[in-house]
C-alpha cells in the first residue's frame, strides 16, 4: 500500500521524535484519519524522504508525536531545470496551472503581470495569492511523489522580468501570434525558461521585449490553446523530448 506523504519544513533524521501540529495535525487526523502505529512519509524539500510512524496523538493539545524510522534514498526529479513564467490568469486557472506544472516536474514558477492580464491585485491580495500558490505547490509535490518543492518566485511585470533573465539557458516564449511555426526542432539546454501568456495573450511590445532579451518565439501550430492547456502541453512536450517522460 502506498504511504501518505507529508511535507514538514524542519530538518529530519532517523531516530528523531518529531511533534506535528497545526495544519499537519488537522490533515493527519481529520483528512487521512491516521492512528497510532500508522506509517507515512515525511519530506522537507531537500530531495530526501523518511518513513515515520505515529507514537502518540494528543487531541487536547492538538499534536502528533512521530518517530522517524528510516531514510529512503530516491530521486524523482527530472534532470531538466524547467522554469515556467506564467501570465497570471483568473484564480481557478492559475491554481490549476501551478498544480499541474508541479506534477509535471517544473522546478520554478514565476507568475507574471502582462498588458492583457485580467487579474488586478493590490499588495495585500498579491501576498495572499503568493501564499496560496506556494501551498498548492506543496500539496502537488506531496501527491506526485516529489521530494523537492518548486519555488514560486514573487510576481512582477513581464517587461521588467525579461530584463533580468540573462541566464545561459534555452528561453522560449509561446504565442499563436508567430506566423511561422517555429516548432522545437533543436536541442535545448538542461536549463529551460518557458513563457506562457494569460487568457488575452501577449502584446506586441511584450513579444518584442522578450525577443530583445534572446527569448525565442514559438508557436504550437494553427490552433489557439487556452492558457492552462498550453502550459500543460508545452511542459509535457519538453519532458517527453528531452526530460524524464518515458512511454
């Protein structure tokens, strides 16, 4: 039987007794309904995981005591370092994109504001969104078996963001506005940045700015995909052609 996986941000080591409270306590007790002696997996995002079992449940003080029994050496990460820069879409779509991007192996996600972005957020609202997106990334890593929590980088406008992306890597911006099908027929580096627009796509200025900073414009073909479809399709293609997808 597959063991439940729980993210815990503190350091972990075999033989250590750990107290789990707060949201983790609620999840273990009310959602997973675990009991004393039940086993599960703990990981803290440093690519390692540990098998733990429950020693005590204190319902009055609301915490679990667990003992870490063994270290499990396993690597489920793609050797591609994929950075998804995603134009911010409406709430449900953005949540979905982040969840699926994590499942598909993306290591970094940057939500971008663009000219045609329909989402308007003040500083307080943006902070709440960033917290929510980071929690979605954690839960997606738990579900998909990843021991690494992808980074969700603070949001900024695409025009400012492009100017600081001078890394030595493959940089692709996907848009149906490109008339010629610039399909990915070349080898890419292990470090890949892919940029996807929101529902309204990119402005000409945004495309031109990206190209000035050495982003390659790419079209997937004649059909126009929804932003959430495009993200999943592009990540899947890249992982299939150059990453760790095998079928």
